[in-house]
C-alpha cells in the first residue's frame, strides 16, 4: 500500500478542483465555438478553426509561455488585472487557465462531431415553423448534442488531470498552492528515493482517468438505450 503525505493529498484535491473548474468554465465557450464552426457562415472560418485547434499541436510549454506573456504583470491582460488587484500567475487559477486552453480543442472537436451528426431536416423543420435561431439552438441542437457534450467534457476533464507543461510555466510548482498530481510526480522523480511515491501518484492518476472514462461510457450507454425506447 502507498502512504501519501499531506502535500500529496493536497495535490490530488487540487487536480480535481482544477479539472472540474476548467471543464465547467470551458463548456459554454466550447459549445458556442462548435456552433459557429458547424451552423454559421463565419468569415475566416478556417482561420478560426485553426486557432481553436492550435493548442492541440503546439508543445504545452509553448502554450504556457504565451500565457505567461499574456497574463504576466507586464502583459497586456495581466497588467490590467494587476492594476485591479487580481493576481493570476502562480496561483491555482493559472493552472485552471492552462488546462482550459490545452483541453479546449478536445472539447470543441467532440461537440462539433455531435453537431455535424444532427439531421439537417430537423433544423430546417424548425426554421419552416418560424422558430428563431436561439429557439432552434435550445430546443433542437442542444438536446441532440448531449452525448457529444458529455464526451467532450470527459475528455477535457481527463486531459486537465494530466496537464503538466503549460501549468508548470504559468502556475509554477508550489506545494499546497499550485502543485497538481503531474507536478508532484515530477518532484518525486527528481528526488532521490522518491520513485515509490511517484509510482503511487501515477496509480492514482491512472485510476482517476479510467474512472472518468468508464463513467462517461456508462452514462452514454444509458442515454443511447433511452433513445432507442
């Protein structure tokens, strides 16, 4: 059995807090971005699609450094926030932002696939009956995108649990403050005799990710069975 220190438990709780916050905050933006890509004739749609998916192909360290430039005290956004007394860099909020940016493409891609599978005849029927776009969005598109939303949220949550590169740049590795499970593992692997504790946290990370994926699969199967009745 593995014996975890208080800082290890803090890292576990912080990882869950960061992953939950990042997923919840990203859901409305991810849904809106997917809607723009699927159902609108947005000028420069290809460029917008590229920007949305850019964190998926960039090294996480690059993403973290760009966020550091943006949100640092001398950055365009960070300086404004600092003047208002809001500190982002090297806080758990920075870890949330890093997870949001890195996991956002996975969320959007999942929701987009679900929206693209919606029968266009249903949307055309709503338009024919005089439903405004927002009514069609809430009564047709949103309900039929439920499984895609769940799948995207699950992927993003799991990705946030494992986020390392961008987080260590923008949030640092401060035990009890910004240290998540991957950062704690990194500390143990660079500490003599820390292999056993690193392995214990790896086991926790794998268990959490697997539990989330199994939960997602179970919920989707239930939704599918209800739809077939």
